[in-house]
C-alpha cells in the first residue's frame, strides 16, 4: 500500500499525512493507529516491529523497538498505557507511559484459556478489561487489567477469523474475515445485531478493520482502497 497515515478532522477533511520515520525509510505495513490522552498519535509499524509516537502536527517524538514482533493493533487504557497485540510473539503487552512503572506482558502460543494463536486486535472497556481478537483460535478472550483471564467470547457466534474489534457504549463490534458483515455483541458475548456495508454500486464489501466513535463507525475496505463512514443505527439487522 501507500505505507502512510492520513489524518482527517471531524468533518472528514484531510489534515496531514505521516509517512516518514527517523530512519527515513518510511513505514512498513502501518496496521493501526490510536490517539493517547495527551493527543499523541501512536502508530504500529508492523513489519518494522516498532511503535512510533508523533505529535498532532505530524512531528516524530520517539520510537519503541526491540520488544515487539509484528505488532498489529493497539489501544489506550484509562491510565494512558498502550495496549498492544504483539501478534508474532502470541501475547499482549501493556506499555506504561509513566516513568518507572513496570510494563505488563501476558499470553503465550497455544489453544488453552489465556493462550493465543495470532492475536490481531485489542480493545478495552470502561473497566479497563482487555479484549483480544485471537484470530486463529477463532475466539475473543477477555482479561482484567492485570492480565488475568476472565472469559472467552465466540462459542455462540461461530467465529471464523476475528480480525478486528472495537468497543463503544457497552457493545463489541467484530470484523471477522469469515463473513462480509459486522457482528455486534454485548460485553458478555450475547448477540445484539449485525450489519453489512455496501459500496455505491450496491456491492457488499469485505471489511478489514473497524473503529467506533459513539454512533460513528469507520470500516476499512482494503480490497477497494476505501474507508466507509456510517451511523450504526442506519444499518442494524437482527441476528
């Protein structure tokens, strides 16, 4: 792809592009981006095994390397820690942004509770519980803030390849490569509704990743090089 981050404002107008890293080599598969509580833009540079911090003006601040292996997804906890799906290491890493505070690492390769096989996406709820899309184990797993296993979600959903998740207003939005629609469940995993996304030609797209801001849902369509912005109340259909 273009290996860059494009920043849009609330009206979806283009603000700036970020595509340079300190080594001047650019990104190599920047798979996810989030904004921390200080307004810093944090980018998972997956194939460079790195995280980068940029100011809102697009100025590089720092880079973290040496800890991660193919980091795919990240999100921000209430204490401003960065929760990372360390996909290649089959674990989750919680990186503190407070000097002197110890980082948290949990998970290993496997099939049992608390194990992972390709964790691809992470999200946190209002209690800072951590939700992990465990791609090849075909499930979501939920952990508390200390990394203790709480429960598994997915047995009743027939998940095939959960690729991306987002949490908003007590709901989990699930992008599953096995389906062309978004599944929405409550925080315990009970189905609520589902919806599909359609192109201007009326063709149903295959979603790749998702972000949710209140009632605004943003879905990437890598096959057609587009991002769709919808209001979820316009797209509900019962399971």
